[in-house]
């Protein structure tokens, strides 16, 4: 996930080939986000030809994408450049990652949206919408304030931020800043629930424990995930109600994520991401291991309904949570230059771990910036081992 100093567009020498059993070409799809690597790999697996638009253009993104464009080329000109110019034919736009400046610049566009539109993103970011959604699903929602005096020890959340970079603890001085909310902290495990929307209802596909890292004043920077994790029946039912409630008030087709806090049998809603989310590649890998076939969050609804309703032949005990993975984002401890060979010589092979988000070319990285991402089967690498990996 390290930025590259490259031209705005990179054309791969050969178009990506869809993998999987019986996968057919489904045409191009434009993926937009801060980092779209995992979503691009997933879309390619589902038969799409991804056109990637992000900040990094790392090695794995370029391998998965038909074309890559630098996101800043659309935003830095003062007047945002429409995405229409990236695609010579109608292709859906999928917003697959958080953007600090929001999503309004993407529309209006002649291109259709795969999943949620920018308007739905704005709706899902409103505290009053989230509070009402929690009430509909009979789950908890933290006490939240949008104005008034700051309260020491509460969380200050900048609206529209992502990856935990907009969350810090309040010092209790002055008023709540504009475009932020103040929220009472909640005790429990922070988790991401992955859903597949069917329009007016949702399928719960897995829940991952989110890993956080403190960087400066930000104690909740996304640092990876572990999962999917097994949950008791009460938690599963609450999460299903939450996913269904969202689809009832804001119909969604395709993958979406809801971040929650789990404490005993209680579920507290934190935020809704009506899009692909970073922990989903672990859920995909777990389903793929259980079914012994490639599984993509961009597969059709019929594929996911089949997987839920049937048990893999000869594997009556096969369940996704029996195949947990760990994903760890590695951050630089100091300013340094990074080359791909730093990671290649530490590769663990298919049976151990793989590196993702590796810079395409030698890159200067500042302290606390992300270097790359490690993914491994949890049974092959303990969390302690994963956090000891160094480059």
C-alpha cells in the first residue's frame, strides 16, 4: 500500500483471466478506493476485468487489474475529473474503500453503480440513520452528540474518515468540532461483519475481529483482521437482524460491511460501510477453503445462496469459521526505502503466508506509513508469530 511515483495510467500487457470453476467473462468493473487491491483480486476471481483507481498501484493491484489509474489524478486538478473517461464502454462503478474527501465527486456519471451509490454512502454516515437502524434491529448504539461541549475521554470521530484515521480521544476542551461527532466509548471486541445484500434482505457470511494500532493521536488505525470467528446463536441472530434492517431501509445488492462491538451477547452498532471492506478477503478465503472452490464477494447471489443452503459433498463438518486467517498490515518503524525483494525473500509459500500490497518499485516510506500486508492461515501462524514478522 505504498504510494508510487508513476504516470496516471498503467496498461497490463495481458488482460486478467477469470479463475474458478466455470467462470465466464463478465466485462469490466471500475473499482474506486484508497486501496483497491483485495477487491480487484476478488472481482477478477468472479470473472470481471477490474479497472483500478486508487492511491497506490502496488504490485498485486497491477497484476489483478486490466488498467490502473492514480486516484490523485482525478482529485488534484481542482475540478474533479469524471470517471467516465476511464472506460470506453458502460461499466459499473464499485466504491470499495474509504476516501477522506468523500464520494460526491464520483457523480454525476453516465456509468451505473455496482452496489451502493454515493447518496447511500452519505445516508449511512448520518448518526441519526445509524441510531434508527440500531433500534430497528434491537441492538445497541453508543450515546452520540453532534454539537455542544466536548467530553474528556469520549471518542471524537471525523465524519467521512476511514481506516480509523479520523478517530481520537477527546481532551474535553472547547466545543465539538464541525463535521465530527462525539461518542461514548463502548467495551468489547471490535469486529467487522461481512454481508451479501439481496436487495431487501442480507446474508451474513462471516465476522472478523479487527486489529488496531495506535499511530500518534489515533488509537484505532486499522492494522488487519482475524477470522472468520465462531459466534454464539444470540450474536448471529442480532447481526442478521442488523443486516436485514439495513437492506429494508436502504436496499443493497452485493457485499457490504457493518462494524460492531461484541460484548457477551450484546451487539453495539458502530458504522455501516455499504461496500467491500478490508476483512472480506479473509471471509472469502475461509469459504473457499470450506468449499474447495474460489469464492468471491462479487459472485452472484445464486452462488452464495447455494453455498449457504448446501453442505460440501463429503465434508459435513466443513464451516468457514473452521478455516480462520490472519491479515496484518505492516507499518514502517522509521523512514526507509522499500523494495519488493524485502518481502519476496520472506515468503512462506502457499502453505504458510503471502505478502500483498507490495510496492511495484523501490519506494521511500515514512515512519508509520504502511509497507505491505501479510496474510496467513491462522493454524499455520499464531498471532504472536504474525506480529513478529519483520522486513
